[in-house]
C-alpha cells in the first residue's frame, strides 16, 4: 500500500517503458506442500494457533513476493486437512491420522479466508491416487479407506495406491472432490503428476487382476490410459455441477511424450513420460475441455541434455489447446549443484515464458524454498519481475460477461496525518456476480484510459459480503509539484473478469502544502 503513489508517479513519468515487461494478466502462484510436512505445518507443530501463525507468515511472505495465488495441498494421501465425511484427518496436521486439531478449527476454511483476504486465489491441491505414503511407517486410522476397502488398493514401491482401474475407487475419489467444491469456496481443484506411479526398474505395477476383469479387448497401456481419462472426465463434470466457476487444473510431469515415439511429442529424451509411463494423456484432457489449465513441471535448466527448458516451454505453448498454461519452476533446486548455483536460471525462465502469448504465468515449487532467498530469486521477484501487481487471467470459456463497474460514493483525503490517507467508499451496484477484488488505476491524462492494456497500480481485495467497501490507501508524500493523476477503479469477479473503468477522479499534488488534493 505504501508504494501506491510512488507507482503512480512512475506511471506518469515512464508510462510506455515502465510496464512494457510487466503483464496486466499473469498467474503467479506457489505450491504449499503438506505431504511429509514439506512446507506447512512444520514438523511437530501440532498446535492449532501455532499452525495459523505459521500459515499467515508463509502467506504474507508469498504476497510480498508478488504472488497472486497459492496451490495448497489439502489431500496428500487419501486424508484431509479439513473435516471430511469420507477421509480421516491427516497425520501431517496433527501427528496421528484421524486425530482432530486441538484446539479445534477447520484449517481449510481458515486458509481460504486468509488467502482471499489478501486478494489471492486458493487452489485446493489433491493427490488423486496415493493412499499410504510409506507402508508400515505411515500413521493409518482404522477409518482410513485402505482399512475399509482394502480390495481397492495396490502396493507398489513401498507405497499404497488406489487401483485406477477399480470403478468403486474412482467413484470414491469423485465423491471426495465433489464434497470439497460443494462446501468450500475454493477457486480451483488442482491435481499433481501422480497418476499411475512412476515406474520402478524391474517392477511392474500389480494390476493384472483388474485388467483381466475390465480390459474389454484393450491392450494394457491403452486400458490404463482409459482409466485415468475416465476419472478426469468424471471429476471435471462433478466440479462444474457443483460450482461452474470453479476451475480444474493438472500439474503434470514436464514431458508429455518424446518425439522419438510420437511426431506430436517434444524433442526430448525423457526416461519416463506422462503418456507412456504415467498413463496420463494430458493433451486429450485439454482438447476435450476436461481441464481448464495445465502446469507442466519444467524443473530443468536451459540446455538440459534430456529435457531442455527452452524446448519444453515452446512445446507446451503450442499444445495448450486454448486453455491456460502456467509453467512450473523448480526454485527448490537453487544452489543444489553447480548448474543451479547460476543466479540467472529462474529469471531467464520467467523471461522465456513471457515470450509466449499462450503461456499465462508461473508456479513455483515449493513455498518454503523462498525463505532462504536462493540465488537472490526472492529479491528478483519482489524488486523486478513481480514488482507491479497483475490480475489473474480470466477464462472466457467459463464466463465472458463483465461485472458492473463500481460506484464511487465518495473519495476523501485526510490531510491531518503524517502519511495521507485516501478513503474511498465503493458500491457494487446491480451485478449479481460475486466480487473478488477491485483494481485501482491512475492515468496521466484523460486521452488514454483504456484498462484493457493498462497495468493496475494496486489490487484491493473484497473483505466483506457488504455492498459498501471503505478503503484506506496510504500514499507517499513525494512527487513533482503541480502534477495531476486521474484515479479510477474496476470490479473483478470470481472468474477474474474485469468491469469497465469507474468515473475517474482527478487528484493533484500541492508541493507547498505537501499534500494531495482532490480536484473538483
């Protein structure tokens, strides 16, 4: 907030140059992993109040870096970070699977509210098939689905998985996700890359019995892909039935298929791929509209011998089928070896992704990695790449209707404080669409006030269901004497559709009085 009018000044002086490389729309997200306490809560922190404090600190840190979304893992192993009627509380939340938080609270509701309070999106990350993280070592409740329906599960590589070919198991997963979307205001459901498990040399996934029952003449690879296609289609339908504006996204392994096996594949030499080893046909899901966005995990550097970043970012840009594509970047690898001690890796990857119109943002794994500011990347985001806010890109196939612009009831400047405040009362009138935030713009003149290309100076979250919002916006007290700016607001709804600009208000800095004045 304190940088509001400093940014306005920059707009006035350097309008054409200032925002040239700062997009108006961009998804800027970070994964928050709960499995094995990777990101949150920290291991051993089983106190509810301590967990809340820790989450708020993590969220504030991500917001300070310029993130506008979090992808929060709430179902890592057929367990729950919320009160579920179908699955037990997670061991990574309370130390023992099935044990409720103490003092009691609903972590998912708390996290959604805190995220939305900051004007950020909350994507609920669920693992589709993992059920027991480490067989014999994981805490397993008597009510866990592996105990209730052991016939639905297969052991492989020391872990236990839902059998993707089991129709009852598929319906259970769909039922769990439908419940989340029905009861919580999540902006999206997000699945990671664990479909059929990654191959282990010399070991075959033990689904022969299910294949014998349900193959229907398909070879095993095609049958496995059909199983995953089936559950993705069912999930997509269930999500949209519950809330049409709730999105569905997948974060696959970075290589769909190697070109050596398929002319449509990428020019890579990946040892495993989505299509041939995980049986996840991501391109089919994009083409059929089962999913709204894809986040390929491109955790490799430029020039990588098997999976070069520059090859894959180009390939995904050409194969997103008019759905959104955000690139997954591996900040966790910073300083891990000689190659990843190169400070330019992540900046170059951001710059490369921004060259493509069909790539709408970046997502980072994982959140806790930023705490150590690896290679100065936290500073790079804060001071350069995400210095200016960006609206999340709208999905026009979900909703293309603009909300009504806000009505400015009044705008007052308090000149009696060391730091002036601009107090604005905004009403969302007439629109039945749920308002998620307001965007503030400032223009040096009335000649060009086109918000379709302008970058907002500030994004103000809606913190209340009331139709009246009173906002206090501190401004810095330095500018050029006599300069004027025209300030206006837009409304942004749950699909990130933006309204037309509200009526502009002229404000002027008066140097001898050291204050802003509203020009009537």
